[in-house]
């Protein structure tokens, strides 16, 4: 407690202070009006001041009970029970309390009934910690994450409706609901301000990164990219793709999922596949990042020196029917089994690849050996499916790999092979060979052979397939190669789907989508015809 004692006027001259602000200012004299003890006075001095104030100011305040008039002291200070029985202070209290009237008019005029409120300012440092959904960080596979969320939704549905429980395998609608829920969480985290404005029907900020995409909210609460394809006869995802930010873990999982699902597809194919469902901001950078981190693609595709490209031949740039002029080449050998079961002897087979000059469409046939009869049989199957070509180009054999000497001999000998030449003469097909020792010729079919081999190596590995399984996988690889875009993918959301070789064959892109989920099944319990599908699903788990 801090107190000041006022000094009489005649005594104030004894407390003078001389003061000036700086050496050049005149000296000023101050007289202290009070005896100041400082902000932290001695306890004995404070007690003495309180007692003196109580004596001096007692007449200005209401009656107060003295210490010796405290009734509680009667029992606590050793009064006998016989004395306590007739003790007036114990029973009645101080004598002045028994007076009829107590005068309060002589209270101090400066005494206030209320205390002044004292407020203290407190400074707090508040940090905002973003709350992320931990389930997305727990898994690296988008397919597995979708199934887990779908099972959670089914559990909630069965708990709310015990009489109408859903049983069995997950259906497509449940997987789609799980995907929408995950996408909605990502959009609420990364596009919160834009989402609030779109819900209120207000225009976006001019500095927003997605204002040029004409975004809108669909009936499921998802932000989609707008455009002018509302009346197009394509799916909703193709007309108005779902908008996703690039800097999010779920976006990276989706890109990796499509990359592995389509046999470790390259940048162009991967972009065209993603654009059929999602619109990712700055998608090219994240696609390059995912492909660069792919270990399988890094091992299978080495960097080579860039060669100066010559002019394209006339047959490559002139319009023509699909597979009217083709290039052919062999690849192999590959080990297969003729049937299932133990003790089955392995056998070699080869693939014969036909590539269209004008559209880059690919057709693959399986041949059992490198004889001319096997090639003619593969050519007959090709003509029966794709039509008769007017011309065939092939390698003369000098640019084949050194290990495949039989393949070099058979292809080089096709010039003088009488059955082959007779077959071409009857069918009216002209066969043209590339010059020997000319590796800069035949880049079109060499690229197709390379892509087919890469898909086979990434998918099969060391697995030995039966003939039916190998044929199924070859057809799926053929569909993937015929789904590659033929032109640069546009950044304009109003553009139609990119053109692929499949459009010239069946009118749309050829894609192979696994119909069942076989990841959780054991190999021993699978039927052999499902083995090729499990090879696709194995990419999802990595």
C-alpha cells in the first residue's frame, strides 16, 4: 500500500528541491507538499501511517468496531464458561450498536461508494495451425484410399439404417461418392475463399488464379471448370472437369495412380488421360515430377543422344485410310506356356508389330517362330482385321539387336523368299525395304516396338504367362498405344478431347479399364485368366 502524508504550509520550506532540465537552463525551485516514502515503503512506516490516519480521520467516517470490541475474542481468549454466561460483549456486541440512531452525515465528502474499475491489458500471441485430414497422409495409393473411404461410408450407412444394410463388394457409386468426398475436402482446404464466393453467387477476385477457368459449383458441391461444351455428347467429367490444386498430396496420388494404371504412361498420354476427369492447375509440372520419380520408368528408359531428324516421307503426311500403308517389325523372344499346370514346357514366341504411316495406329500379332510361313499367317490375320494395305515397309535386318540373329536372317532373307513374294504379288501389296546400315530409317516402327517392349517389361517382369494370358496383355498394350494423343494438349477447357489413333479405328480413344479389384486376392485363389488384370492392379499398390 502507498500513502502520502500532507505537510503544513509553514513546514514545506524544509523540503525544497533544485532542478533544471539541462546545463543551459535556469535552476528552478520545487517545494514538496507531502512526505513521500517511495513506491515501496517500509512495513513499520506504513503501519504507523495507517494508525495515524485512523486517529486523525475517525470523526469523518462512520462508526467502526475497535479491536478490543470484537465479540469473537471472548471465546478464543480463555474466558470461563461461568463468566461467558453473563458477558455483555459476547451476547450483545459493542455498546454503540445498541444506540437507537447512528449519524452518518459526517462522512468524508470525498469518500465514494464505488471503486474505480482497473483493467489490465494482456497481449497474447495466437498461431494458426492448419488441421489436415490425417487419412490422406496415411496412404500412398489413391485406389486404396478410395476403397477405405468407401467402406467407411458403407459402415455409416449400415449403422444409420440397420434394416436396410448394404452388403457385398463395393459398387461404382460408392467409389464415386468416396472420390467426391476427398475432392471436396481438398477444395475446402486449398480453394476456401473461391468456394465461399461461388456459394454466395459473387464474382471471384481479379487476382484469383482460377478466374480464367470460369469455375462453378455442381450439384455435389464440387468446383468444376466451366466451358462451352454443355451440349456435347460426352461425359460430365469431360465437359466440365473437376478442379484440383497442384500443391496437394491427393493431387499427386491421383497423377501417380493414372501413371501406374496405364502401364507407366508418358507425359503426353498421361495428360490426355487426366484431362478426361480432372483439371489440375499447372498440371505439366506435377506430371513431369511424378514421371521423373518413377523408378521403373527410369530403369527402362535411358537417355540417348538427339539425332537430327530428316523430312517426313510423302506417305506420312498425306491423308489415307488407316493401315493403308504400314511398317512392320519383330520383337522378342518372350517365354510363354502353352497351358496351365505344373511341368509344362516353356516355349518362345515373338510379336509382329504393324504401324500405320498416317495415323500411327498400332496392330500387334503373336507369332510362334521366325519362319516365312509364320509371318504370312500373321499378315493374313492382320488383313482380316484391319484390311489389306497397299504397301509394307520393313527393316532389312542390320539394325536388329545382336542377340536376335535368327530374326535378322529371316527378315533379311524376305527379299528372296519365294512364298512371301508370291503372296505379295497375288494380294497386290508392294513391300519396300530400308537401306542396310541405316539406323535413321524406320523410326516410326522402332518407337512402337520400344513402347510395346517397355509396357511388357514393366507389366510382366519375370512372370511366365500362358498363351491366352499373353494374348490378352498384348491386346491391352495395343489399346494403350492407340490411346496416345497425336497432338499437343490444349490448356483451354473449352477444347474437345485430344485426337488419338483410336479415333481413326473405332471413333474414340481405346482404353483398358480393369473391371474388378484383385489386389486383395491371393495368386493361388485366382483363376489364370485374371492374372493379367492383377498385373495392372499391382501398379496401384506401389
